[in-house]
């Protein structure tokens, strides 16, 4: 079945472009590009024109997820499949595709009503090597795995959410079943993948916004430690201390961004196993300051505060 191949880009609405420019470059290490569009900035992490775009619209939230398909034929197959399933799809105009720096673009909403874009043919700037916003030991890990992963809010329930992302060609299921003291049921977290990355989107953590966190992966372990020092020196709140996830084996930590949700940076994730299994906690670490429960339970508590 034709499916999406990666999370190609994300769009974020922000209250302050100035705060995000400084944060993206000086804290995370992304390249910030101003192309003269009012209220818009682009963030690069490899040869693509952008992997993140920022719009100063005041929302401080996720605006859109952009999923890639391989080419024009797959784009048409995906359009037909979604329409046959009753999903309302708008094939974007050439001008709208140009704005995203892609060849073709369609717009739709997922089961919870969150904006989704599916595209093919991103602009790749082979003549413009990625220039990090601050010193790095290595680079961001993208390639066939896309820009990273995120946990997104969902209101439609796991079944409808799963069915929608299966339409996009993803697979996955519950990977964490976390006991919560005093609760009648454990907290289930569902993870979906579409390529070699263990997961591209995940659901189940409570969040006041559409997005709980966005993860960027480094190809050098020392960049996790370097970023941790930079975050601490900048007095940015750390939501979860360094640790290793049980599902994807990522060594990472979480910290807050100017929009009030979390960025995760990590290293060393294993490829997707394509088989179902679940965990009750992380391998080690990811404690919040003061020793609250291990993440992702800690991340859920932070998101609910």
C-alpha cells in the first residue's frame, strides 16, 4: 500500500518570532532563515529548504504536519484513497505548493481535526550546506527517518486515530502502558511509524495544546550533553532529565520552548522493530527535577501543569 514516507516538515504558530529565532539557533542549533516574508521564519537542519516554519500568529501551538509521499504517482494514489475513505481533501493550488517549497500539496485534517498536509517533491538546496546556529559536534539525524517525531494531542480516541494514520500507510500501536497510582487504568501511549524511525507520531499524553513535544535527533552523542549544558546555563526549565527510552532506545532529555511546550533532543535510537511490544517505564532516567516519576509519566505531569 502506498504510504507516507516521512514527517517532512512542521509548521508552528508562535507569539514571538524574536524569542523563537534566538531559541532555535542558540539553544537547539537550528539554522534560522529570513526570506523577507512578514511574520515568517524558516528553520533548517539539513539540505532541505526548511524542516520547520514559524508563523507569528499568536497561537504558540502546532499549526500543521507535513507528510511526504514518494512522488506524483503516489500523491494521486493517496488522494484517491483518502477521498474513497470519506476524508475531505483539498488539492492545493500551485501557489500554495510553491509557498511550501514542494511540487504538489494536499490539505486535510486528521481524526481529531488537526491540520495535515501531504506533499511530494520538497526543495532540496544541495548548494547550501546546513549551517548550525551554534557550535555542534555533529549534525541532526534526518535522512530516510524524516525530521524527527512528536507527540500530538488527540480527541477522537485511539481507534479512530489509528484508523486515520493507517490510511496514510503508517503502522504501530500501544508501546507504553504506564501504571498510575490511584487510577483505575494505566496510561496507554500509542506510537505510529512510517519508515526506519521507531515512531513518527505518538498519542496519549494529556496536553493543553495540539503538541506535547517535538523531538530532534543528533548523530553525535556529545551534542546531547552540550545542549544540556546550554539549556542549564540559559536557565530554561528542564521537563525530564537525561535518560533512555525503552521503546526506541533514544538517550534524550526534554526542555521547554518559548511557546510553553517541550523540545526533546536525543541520540542513539534503534530502528523500528515493526513488531508489537509494550513497556511500563523507561530503561532509566528521564526523572524530573526533584525526583518525580520517570518519563513519559513525568512528561504527562508537566504537560498537565
